[in-house]
C-alpha cells in the first residue's frame, strides 16, 4: 500500500511538472505563438469552420429549411454520381490531365535548378531566375487571354508561323486533342520558375566542400550533379512529389473553365468544372457537395498511401 501511494504521488508530481513546463515554454515564447495566431484563426474560420456544411452531401438540402432541418438521404447523391453516364469520362479527364501535368511539370524545375546551379555567373543566374519567375505573377485570366490570342486561327502567332512555312491554320481551341497540351504547357511556362527557386534554395544547403572534394578527385559536372546535387535535394523532391500525388484529383478549376468551350468539352470536363455547373448553375447543392467530398476523400487516401510508401522506402515523408 505504501509503495502504491508513493507511485501515485510521483505520477501526480510528474504530470503537474509537465504541464507547468508546457505553460512556461509557451510563456517564454509567447511572441512566436502570437505570430502563429492569425494563421491559426484563418484556418479555423475559412477551412475547418465550413466543414460543418459537408453534411448536406448526405441530405436533400433545401435552402428554406437550412442545413439542420433538411432531410437525410444517406449516400443517395454519391450513388447518383458513381452511376452517372459522365462519371468515367470526367474521372478519366481529371486523372489524365493531372498526371500529364505531373509528368511534364514536376521534373522540369528540377532540371532547370540543377543546370542553373552549375553556372558560376551570379548575374546570369539572377537574370534567368527573374525571367522564369515573372510569369508566376500573371493572373490566370491574363494567361488564358494570352493563350487564346497566340492560338487564334486568324491572327495568332502560332498559325502565322505555320502559314509562313506553308501549313494550314489550326483552330486549336476547337480540337479536344489539343486541350490537354495547351493546359499543361502553359502551366509549365507559368509555374516552373517558382518551383525552380524552391529547388535552388535546397541546393544552397549542400556543403560546398563536397563539390571541392569532387573536383579534386576529377569529377566532372555531370557526376557532381548525379552524386552530390540530386541526393542533396532528394528530401525536398520527395516531399513535393508526395504533395503533388496527394492532389492528383485536384486540377486547377479557373484555367480549365476559362479554356473550356462546347467544342473541347469532351476532354476538358473535369470534376471541378462539373461541381461548379451542378452546384451553382443548376442549384443541385447536395449533389455537388457529394462530388466534392468524394474528390477530397480520394485525394486524402492517395496522400496517406503515397506518404506511407515513401516512409517504408526510407525516403522523406510528411509524417
């Protein structure tokens, strides 16, 4: 009995000491927690708060009755979407467009950063970074306007060059087979510079003595890239790849919707545009909420799976 009391007393003391230590640590770093507070409030209000409305995916939502009073219908709208005749076409377009963007857009910034890192001229590096990063500041609306102007069958520079070499003009935006390449490569042009800077920042953390030792041993630039630079930024590559694979079902809505027209809809209709049309244009709120929730659940499963595989393989992981 005496031993039990002593153990209980020690447990209470440790618990009390641990909580006091936590409070003391927060008090000593209160300024850092104050800096964190606005971001925390933002996520609570705009990201976690609206999750209350997800229940309309399982209800027959009626605006006049509100979320709470609308009747439950279970998985009715999920079954409707899975059995819809557009389901497989929309899913195929979404996955194919996302994979195309990943296969093309993911390695290009890595290659650019590795090549640029080998250039000794700092002025040239800054010029290249500025030129490649500048399109990131252009809005999606302007990018789409530029694409439509460049690809115009009458006055577009692409068709003018084709005519100069004796080719026939192509109405690119009317052909479904061209839509995916237009979307992906315009995105690469816009976003490659930003991603390149992320990898350049990771390359700066590599010890320069490794390169000096490699040069002394007679290694050329290709060997230094392969054996020093790539392993050095591999954790960054792994984390960004996991995040990209976790968003494989999420394709940018704005640019797809702006580039979309009835002539290319067979290859441009994706889950995001379908949700917009069902929810806001046809007022089918529960149906669109069910589709959006389905998309988010698939993304979450993919993210957890890819992170688990990466951790098992001994690479970096999110958690």
